[in-house]
């Protein structure tokens, strides 16, 4: 499933009068591609637009588990101890199990029982991991969150043309929020989007 289209954004904003004369298709497309998608990928540390490759350096913890920075893991292509300079020792990928959705690498051997050294020996940034992660397109709920954020961005841009603040007409005052006349709905859309994305976000990163 692809990211939200311009037509889907306009359909969601039905009855708000956001016509092409106010916001062009090009403007909406650019906001989705240049802001919405990168923002969602940044706060979730996931890729929803393509499968990407990354190389990370982690500090071994002396245990049989290593947590990577990004998820879901598609495949680990190389993992090695970095011993200094150009010297490194390649670890056996066959000894490593991947917990994809949690971004975890787990040793298949329990060294406590086998009297072996831990697979991820202690050290400071002594393990180099190259792996692929992400998906080619967002899931239904992530796409919905992107749609909310895109709609919020459109309404904020159009609403800001009012200048925000207070409008006084005789004895009647209408108070606009800091984001213009659509302030309240924009706040709701942002909150709903982040509520959806919360399960994809985690404060846990690799060592």
C-alpha cells in the first residue's frame, strides 16, 4: 500500500473547501514526500517507503542479545568484531537469530550452559552490523496516520492566512488558536496520528 495520495487527502478534507486554487496538487505531494514520510520514519526509526541498508556500530554487552537501532529487520548481511584499524573478526550469521519486529539479534547458543564466551562480548562500539530494514510501503494504520498529518499540514497552511489571533466584530469575538482558524481540528489530527504511531515508536535503541 502506497503513501496517501493527493486525492485521498482532498477526500478526507471534504467540506473544508480546500480546492486546488488554494493548495495545488504539487504542494500537497511535496509536503507528503518531503515532510510527512521523513517525519514518520524519523520518530519511528523505521522505513515505510523502501527497504534500506544501514551499517551501525554497537557496544557489546557481554550477553546473548544485541538491540539494533532500526526495525523491522529484513536481513543481517554482515556482523563482525571491530578490533582496531582494519582488523576485524567476522561473526557467524548462522549462530544468530533475528527477532525482526523488535530489532533484536539473539545468539542461538546459551553460553551459560555451554561454558562458551557470550556472542556479543563486552566492548565499546566493538561490533559492526550491516543489515537491511523497513518495508516498501506503509501498513494501513501508518498510512492513516500519514493522512492525518497531511490533512493537518494543509489546514494549518490555509488557516494561517487568517493570521490567527482574535477577530472582533462589534460585541462578538472569535478567538483563533496559534495555528489559525483550524487550530482545534489540527491539534486533534496530530494527536490521533501520534496515537497510531506510538506502537511503532520506542525509546529503546542499540548500545
